[in-house]
């Protein structure tokens, strides 16, 4: 599944030298929108997408927040090494990842997240015909 986050808020703080020093982000779990599915038996319909969204909100995330707070942000050669704590629902765990930066202020990268580490059983539907891997990729692409 490819899922877009439609409502989120992030704050990036810089130090006196202008380098990024902290990142915080919050995601509205009810704003997740299923854009598409890959490798399924059949293409997803609008009804399927809505059913998946409702199940994610009510059964998996249960309306609980998703947030990230950095402990450390180190900048070097167009890369940000980020360490912090990811909270999904009532579970918080440390996580680290690398983001790429561009001269025009874009920041992007892929953050691998293993759902079961946050107490989430990977989503299954349609009698097992639709399965989401335990390891998911959170793709970040923002303009600062």
C-alpha cells in the first residue's frame, strides 16, 4: 500500500550557525489516505481504500497520535543524521535515520519502520489477499 499523510505538522529548529539542530513532527492518524496498492490480486476500488483507511484508524492506530522528537541532528555534506524517539500510539522507541538536503531547502529520505516494534500487527484484509509487510518505508519529502 502507498499511504499519504494529509494532515501533519513539523517544526525544524536551527542553531546560531544556521544548521538544523532539532526536528519535531506530529501526524494526524485520521488523515492517512490510501493512494494505491501494489501486487494485489485486483486493483483497489475507492470503497476498498475507504475500508482500509477506516480499519487503520479504528483497529490499528485507534486514533492515537504519531509523533517524532529528535534527540540529535548532525549535518555533514548535504546529509542529516537524525536520532530521536518515534511514538506510535502508546509505544515510543528510539529510531535513527539519514535525510538528504538540497541547496534549495528540500529535505528527503526513507525511514524504515518495523511495525511490530511499536505493537502493531501488520494489516491484512480480504481474507489474506491484501497484506502489509511488517517492515514499512516512511518516505519524507518536504520543502523547508
